[in-house]
C-alpha cells in the first residue's frame, strides 16, 4: 500500500476518534469475568478503567506537542501500532499484572481523539473546523452507547478475550487506513524541540485559550456528574430497572448528538461564541428548571431526565465550537492545545465525579445531581462570557 500524500477524509478522522472512545468502555461488561479468570479482586481489575483514564490524561499532554513537532501522521501511526500490539497482549494475558500492563499501553490510542481534532483544525478555518468537529462529536457520543452492548454480546458468545481480539482487528484496520488515507496535515512543524518550546508561552499566556478550554471542560463535567449520580437516583427515587436506567442515561447522549448535528449544520453561519453561549444557556436552564420542580414538590422521572436532555443538547452546541476556538488561538500549536484541553477535561471530570459520588445519597440524590450539573454548566457559561469579553477588549485595543 502506498503511503497517503493528501489530507484525510472526514470518515477516517471519525473512525479513529470512535476507536479511541470505544477503547475505554467496550470491555466493561467483562470486568467481573476478567477478575475471576485472572484471580484478582474487582478493585484491582478496575485499574483497567481508572488507571487507563489517568494515563490517557498524561498521554494527551505528550502526544499533542509531539504532533506539533513531528507531525500528526507519524504520531498516529506509532500510536495505532502500539495499540494493536497491546490489544494482542491483553487477549493473551495469563496474569492480572500482564493484563494491566498491556491495558495501560492501549492508552496510546488516545492519540486518535486528540490528533483528529488537530488535523481538522490544520485543514479548515475555525468556523468550518467547528462544523467538522460537530460531526466527529456525534461519533464520540455514539461509541460509548454502542460499545458496552457490543462488549456484552462478545462476552456472552466467546468470553472476555474476544473483546480484545476485536480491538486488535479494529486497530489493525485503522492502522492501514491511516497509512493510506491520512497524509500529513501539519505543515508548520518546528525544526527542534527548543524552537517549539519557545512558542508555548504564546499558548499559555492566551486568555482566550484558557477561556475556551475551561468552557469545554466544565461543559463535559456536567455529563460526568450526571452519569455518577443518575444510577442512585434512578434506583432509589424512581425504582428503575437496569434496562430503563440505561435508556435514561442514554438520553443525555442523544441530546448531545442533536446539539452536535446542529453545530455541524450551523457552525459556518453563526459565530463560535454565539453558538457556545446558546449551548451554555440551554445547559444551565435544564438543571435549574429541574431543581425548581423538585423543590416545589413536583419532581418526577420526566423532569429529572428532561433536564439532562437540555444539558446534553447544550454540550453538543458547545464542545465542538469551543474546541475549534481553543485550537485557533495559536494554530501552529493546535496539537498541544488539543492535548492540554483534553487533559484538563479528564482531570476536571475526575474531580466532579469524586465530588458527586461523595455528596449524593438516597435522600438528596436529585438535588445533588442537578445541583452539580447546574454549577458545572454555569461555570462553562461564565468561561465563554469571559472569552467574549476578552475578544471585545482585544478588538477595542486594535481600534485605538
């Protein structure tokens, strides 16, 4: 196969993003059987999830700058090759420590999520990049919904190792796809790391970068709060069975997909900050309305999950646009910006997950979950208002 010389198609970027998301959760139904087969308790096996998340945050900080220095293509090729090898190692592992070691190596696939965004920004101006990122975000929403279902079926039919065999197959296919369809998009690589390091203060000192990044992180933070507390609320307040709970949790994802689709359609026609602001207002109004209804004594399953729909929809309007904005502050550091923002999102998500888990109880469940969602969504609203203020100040200074 001849190596690609032209920029990638959108479907290629969607697929490598989907695999990076799928790698987190497809094997979740198999966790108990992995522990039984490898003679490890559940807490140790769960490192395959918690440790993977922590490592992915660190890797995003590394892979973004590497792609700014060496290009998106070589970093993606190496990362996908590591993922394939690690998947084989997981499938063949005979001890929990070997399994966890290769599972951590699978984290290299996070490059797909980071560098797909950077490649889109390389190829398109901010408004058009936001449109393309909106469609990529739909894949990021769909993969977590379908992944556990597919993993559960494979577990029932062939055992837990089948999921990692599938990871190997998918990784191999996408490695080949990257080779033939992902030509280099970063045409501004620096000659040395020293030269690149001299550019970083331009990113770190940008108030607009931090405004967009915190907006994106707090937006997704509301989702983390919801999925942490919703199972307890569903069981203790609404007596939902697991299937109904899965449908309820999926509601916020469907809202996100709808918002992302609307972003894909409107991003080229509506300014980034306007779309983000509309998303933040929708995401704040949802849980505020839910809290008011519960406080008045009329809380129900409809008001609880209906609030989540608005949060998901608002996030769909926000995330792609905010991502395009933060990578456009310093286009020559788009990979670094995407990596740093992604790490911030994972870190803030971990904080909000821990806080929600510590505060929620059978007595206060809906109030804590909706309250955490409201706080997170409102902080995202403040972040984009700050970014708009910075834009106005900079525009004013240029006219003086």
